[in-house]
């Protein structure tokens, strides 16, 4: 069972200790998988988070020592984004963490945790908060955007001040490195996130296209649904989210929605797909790497993290305009791909859990050495 505690005013720990801080644990996403991998690298670490819903995220968290903020007592889950105005106070409630290494896993909140002057505080950043810096793209006039709009200016000032305090930033991709520089004026070293490539066996292509995604507007699953419906292509959509009903309204008879599925069923669908579609402008994009690990090619929008993970002509094809026809044209080019399923699996191996663990540990050691040589509490060069 996980250990859930309300924090004291300050936390002090012994030499060599580690803290992992994450925004919130209430969904089974890629960022949460990264946190689990960090917990494997540092099994002695205590995990801090604003709120934790064991039934809504990966079950492996139940085995970890978790400290939650007072926000955890607020009875919300699906509408957790409306808690944004109180989340700064949630991370302030942890006091001053005193572990030797504090690594924040953040897309908007955990980077603000306060640490001892003797701590090395590193931020593993998925992206600066989308709803603060890219609200029109992320929420597209939703109830959440309208509700949070009055707080946006104050929270943006808070966020920029918080981003100045950590010793160094680590970005999940070069795309996110650019966003960190634009939002915070800070540079970052890139360590690509881990992908469990070993759970896949490379196989020959099947007959149906596949999307695996949270159903949020910025993921552009609508492009995949429109393209498949217009061209009569068979498409499976795996995932849940607020865009589900609008996507159903767009879908023709060849599109099937599966909702949330267990990992083993998702694995089977990826391995049996003719191609996996990645229509959004991703920060990194774990699913395309998983597809290649299964020997399955990818059809991806030519932007964001896909440019760092998909090798055109072997791992998949790109479409360059965010339109259904451009996506359909990219699907038609799949038959011209070179290489075998094993070749695609070898491309995916660049992002294995083992390589992530080695790269992150090496980066932490290098930044720790620089901190010792140059002094803490000033942003480190990377």
C-alpha cells in the first residue's frame, strides 16, 4: 500500500536522499510512466504530489511512499484542472524539501516546490504549462479555459518566478527545450523519456489504422477521424477525454471507439495495426515509438517531437498540412516504406527504459558536479 501523508511545514532528510515531485497522480499517462521509471532509478525516493487517485492512475504507485498536499482532500478528479488557482499553495505546503536531490517531474506545477539551499533541484520538464502559454490551442474555449482565464495573468507571473529557482532544467525533447527558452529564458539539456519497447514483438502490418491518445482538442484526433471517415479507412481509436462526443459526431461507419483499454489490449492493437496515426503536434510522443517497437509504421504530423522519433521512409511517413487530405496522402505512401518490422524496432530501441535510466543518471551526476564546482542556488549552465 502506498503511504499517504500530509506534509509538515518542512522536510529534512539524510545525506544521499532523493525526492521526486510530480504535478498530480490521477491519470495513466506518459508522464506518470516517467515518474515510475524515476522511482526505479531511485527506489529510496519519497514521492510528493498535489493529489493522488489510486484508482485513476497506474497501479504501481500503490507500492510507493507518497506524500500528498492538502489539496488531496478536495473531492475532485475529472475536473482537477479547475484546481489550478490553489495548486501554488499545494506545493508551498510541502515546505522546504531538504533531500540532497530533488527532481521535479513537471508540466506546470511541481517545478515550484521549495528546496533547501543545500539541495540540488532539477526539473524534468514535459512542457511549460500549456494552458498558461498556449491556451487557445490547448483548451479551445472550453469551460475550463473560461473559468481559469481571470487567474491566468497572476499564475503566469507566479510560474515565471517559480521557474527561476531550480538549479537546472531537463527537457523531454528539443521541441520542449525551445518552449522552455521562450517561456522562462532558460536553457535545458535534453533527455528523451523512457518507452517500454521490450513489451512489443515486431510483427507484420495488419489491416486497421490506430490512434492511441487522450482525447483532448490539441491532440488533433479529429484529423484522423475525418480522414478515415472521408476515405473509408478502418480506424480504431483508443482513449478517453472531453473531446470524445464531438469525435463520435464526426465519425463514419469505419471508425470504432474503444475508450480506455488495459495495456495488454493496447499492445495487441498496436502490433496488429496497419499504421499508428499521430496527428498532433506532440511534445515528444511515446505512442509512435511504441508503434515502431512493434514493427508498425507511423503516420505523423511533421512537427514537434515526432521529428526526433520518426525516421521518414523507414519508421513511417509525415504529413505537413493539418488537413484530412494531407493525412490520407501520407497513409497512401506507407506501401513505399523501406526496411522491415525489425528495422523499425531497432529505431525504437533508441528510447528504451535502460537508455533513459543511463542518460538521466549521467545528466544528474554531471549537473551535481557543476553545482559543487560553481555553487548552488544560481541556475546552472547546461
